[in-house]
C-alpha cells in the first residue's frame, strides 16, 4: 500500500502500516489525531490493539487504502449489501473475519452517501438499504457502530465499563468522526461535504 501522504490515510490504514513496518511516523500520526480529538494515550494504545486484532483475522489482502475500496458500488443486483449487520459489528467475545475495522464503518457510510446523490442509485436492488446506510444517525447501524465502539474503547481505557448509560465521550468521538470523514470524502470528484476544512487543524473549530 502506498503511503506517500499520511494525511490522506484513514486511521485504520495508519494502524495497519504501523503494525507491519513499526515505523514511528505512523504511530505519531495516529497519536496526533487522537490527542487532537481530546482522547488520551491509553485510548490510543487500546485502539491500536483492537484494530490489529480485527486486521489479523481478515482474509482479504490489505493492499490499498480503505477509501480506494468499494463495498457497495457495482453491486447493482445484490438484494442486500449486508444481510446480517450483526456479523460486521464488533463483539469482544466474537471478533471474526467479517468484523469491520473502525474506518471501514466510515468509508462504507460515505460510499452510501455518494451513491444517494447519484442518479445510478435507482438501478440498485438494495437502494432502500443504501439510503438507510447513508444516514448519520443512531438508526443507521454503521453510524451507531462507530459511535458505540469508540465509547466502548474509551470506557475500557478509563475503566468505567459499569458507568452511566449516557455517552461519556460523545464530544471527542464526534470530533474524531468529523475529521476522519473529511479525509474520506476527499476521494470523490465532487464536493459532498457540508463544509470545507483541513482535517485535524484548527480550521475544524471555525
């Protein structure tokens, strides 16, 4: 996988590259992003461990950045894109080859958003599912999975598993989601973002 511009890679890409090369530049980029969002070092190390566990079980070759892959585009005749979402969600008791990496939840959601803006969506048998996958709310299991997994990671890092039911790390997770998604959306030849900012810079807060 080419890694000429670290700023254009998703965090799961960086974790994978750090694991296979042990090059600190990848770790430092991940660390910079995590601290920018208000997370701590314990969270950083746990995120890397969790992602590496999922990567180790993947059967497909990790040979290009995640945002260069397609999970939906081209599957016009599929009745379902994900027939059983539970197979792809993180379960600490049952991590499996289908479990999505954290960044995969975002690139798939982003792909669904892009398709919903295309006239080609009408040709997809699973168009209703694709519309659902494009929604940035808790009813969309991809969006929920990202938020819920980050909350779980933070609670594990801070040893507050039995804490209140409300989201304790929503602000940090939201900042992380927005900045990673901005990187992801840069792959399209048109601007589909709600606003423009350079990811992981002070521009985000303007």
